């Protein structure tokens, strides 16, 4: 009987130890997985921002928009409709690019701190110049530039 008691005691000790070791193994795996996912998101963000900024299409459209920034023009819907087709296309391309980045931030695909550090001035300038146009398009269809407007509210720009 004594032997069974000792055996039972040792068996219980070993199973608690095994359970504790399993807990630490799972906990270590979770921590490693968390940091790997976080680093993966940062790398993805850097890759997308770099590809976007170095894209010939982006550079072409950004070059078309320089006059608005240099002249501190604010583009309303009416002014937008009076612009030539290439300027309209450039504005739409630029705002859609910013909307894509804002959607990526809201959905967790992009690292918000990294985008904010790298692109906050671009977003501020876009909000300053194109806010009446953004609001009028959003008013026509609520889903248009919704992520961009939420990001503006979140960043308090």
C-alpha cells in the first residue's frame, strides 16, 4: 500500500512538471509567433511604401499635382470638374493610393506607426488640398474614401 502511495505521489509530481513544461513551451511559441507576425507586417509595410513611392506611375501623377501644392490651392468638386482629364486622373490616382494605405492601416495589414512616421506629411498635404473633394465624393457614396476620413479622424490631422 505504501508503495502505491509513493508511486501515485511521484506520478502526480511528474504530471504537474510535464504540464508546467508544456505551458512554457506553448507560451514561448506564442511570444515567438507574435514577434514574427509583427516584424512581417513591418517588412510588408516598408515594401509597399517603397514600391508605391518608386513606381513610375506614382511619380508621374505626383508630378502632375505639384502645382496644387506649390500654389496652396484647395480643390473643390467644382474646381475638379474644370480641370483637364490628366489632372483629374492624377488626383484620383493619388487619393486612391492614400485610401489603399489607409485601408491597410485600419485592417492591420500595414504598421500604423511606420506609415505615420513616413507619410504623415503627405496625408496632411492631401487633406489640406483635397478635403472638399474627398467630402463631396464621400457624401455621394459613403464608402468612397471612408478609410481616409477615418484615418484623418484617428490621427487628428
